[in-house]
C-alpha cells in the first residue's frame, strides 16, 4: 500500500518545525554590557539561556522584577534596589553562575533562587533588609556573601542541595554594628566548609540558625570523610547580660565556625556601635562612627558612591589599634556629589584584611545648584533651578511679615528658570524660600529697589 504523500509531507514538516523550535529554545543569547544600563533597557524581562557580560567598572541596574533561567553572569557590578530577581532553570537541571561579579542589593531587594547557584571570585552584598532564598545547591569558590543590616539568607533545600564554601570563601553575618540583625538560616541543606573558608557571626544580634551539623574538610573533592560539628546547643553569647536569650539552635556572635567547631570571637578587626551621615549647612557631609572594640585595627578607608555599586576612596582615618573602650571617629566630605551619596567604611586590619560596614545614604539638596538674579531686583527676579534632576522644587516669595506673595513649582533640571514679577511691591527686603521634595529648605534675602 502506497503511503499518503500529503500525510508524509505533513509529518516531515511538523518534525522540521519541532527541530527548529527546540534549537531556538536551547540557543544561548549573549549580551555585552559596556556602559551603565538598566536591565529593562537591554535585557528581556524573562531572560532564558542568557550570557551577560558586564565590563569592568560598569553597573547593570535591575530596575524591575526580573527572571533569569539558565543564565551566566560574567564580570562587572549588578545593583538592585527594592526589586526581585528570580533565578530559575528550564529543561535539564542547570546552574546559574556569577563569575567575577559584584552584586549589591538594597532596600528590601530579593533574590529568589530556584536553581543551583555558583559564585566564583564574586562578592554579594546584602544591605538593609534585602533577602536571598535558595532551595538548591549553592557553591562559593573564592567568593564572599556579606549579610548587613537586617538582611537574611535562607537555605531551605534538602540534604542533597549542599552549601559549599571553597577556596577561602566566606559568609559574614553582620556588618560590625550592634544595630545589625542579619540572620543566616539553614533548614535542610548541609553546610560544608573547605580549606581556609569560614563563616563569621558578627555580634550578639546576628544569628546562624541550623539544627543540623555543619561539616569541615581540608580540601574540596578529597575522598576523606569531613568532620562534623553541631552548633544547635552551643549557647554562646546569649542569656543573662546579652541581647537575646539562649534558644536552640540559634548561634549568636561574636563567633566563628572553624575546622575545630564553633568558637568564641570573630575575625573582624572592629565592632561598631554606629555609623551615620549628616548634611551640613555649607553643603558638606559629616560622617560619624563609634567603635565598641578594636583588635589590631589599622585604619578606616572612607568610600563614596553615586549609585551604590561603583565605589571611590575619598579619605582615610587612622584607627586606635587595640581598645576595649568606645572610641569616636569623624570625617567630613568637603565635596559631595549633587543628589544621592552612598558611604561605607572599609575597616582594615594590620595584616591588610578588611571588612565593610553597612552603607549609609544621604541626599545633597538640589538647592545648592539654584541661583537667582538680579539682586537687587526692580521689575522681576529670575530663579535658576540648575541642571540637577529628579526632584520637585517649590519657590516662594515672602515679605517681612511672613506673608507668601507668590509661589511657583517646577521640576529641577535643564536650567529651568522661573520668573517672578515684582513691580507692584514696595522697595525693601524680601525672602526667597526654596524647598525641594527631598525635604531640604534654604532661604535667601532679596532686595527690591525702586531707584
């Protein structure tokens, strides 16, 4: 019986379509980010099998909730503020990898990881109340995860989804301040520490929570059975005289997980009581911090950023060195950038090891870029709003009795100029009050002359 030629041709075309669709679905798409960009401008909202190459010194900002399946990130910096990155896999179990990448998360940003995760020569900084939740294997190789502020890391997979710290990798819970309440919760997976890697719990308000034992092995991949250590009943830094009562399996700092089990003490050179920034009337910014204790500390390097991702050293302050008494420090940034300024301290030890503090954020007012002319004024006065953007400015003309004579609003930027007619006002002193939506106010005297 001869086959139906139409049916045979239809079957062949269907097979060809399926092959093309499968090939397209498995194709790897490469994106090269060579200048600072928002994710939404250069990458799809749901990125499948993407290789994302970020040039050195360049920041990719995740500006919306995004999803990445089977992705690889190489180099550069990623910044995310109050958004969510969903990491998943599609098809066979596939690892999402970050290689030589710095990832900074702020203001409640979230990483939800439903795929194996690999960090190689990378640093993840979780600030404020940012979170990472994983349910698959996590491998750190020559990498660090810093949990600062009230951030959290929750690993809730199974015993077959381990967390491996390899090649001097480290997880640091806490940023050195007593206000930090960062927590690392391990519920199901096995934490294994290799070689000189480690986990540090900063102070009595920072928590490592794990009912199961952690393991230690001197070398990754060796057949030797790792040593096993319980921390569920350690009872360190809790109870009477401490901030928290003892509650298994919580392990509080200062403490460190080592090759011999959990021990009192930390590797951080400094324990901070606080770190703050204040904008001064002369537009400078003063940074103040106080150490509760110092151990072989060398200096504080002050770093500033305009985006929370790329940092520049702007000064150093010599540390006291060794002290069990509170010590106050201060530094003034004489030339802050217009807009938002991010600051952090790099607390350096005598052996050149270091730890970062939490990030403090302060906005310099756009008022510093505003001017008015002429002064004295006769028929009108012009108010120039400068070239900064992103804020609403309210300008008021006020007489000596406090009465608002005129009020105008505008968006700052592009050299916007507001003109106020003053012909009908009597000669004398008046006030030009300028306020911006970031809460900053400034007033200047205006002379109206009739001569």
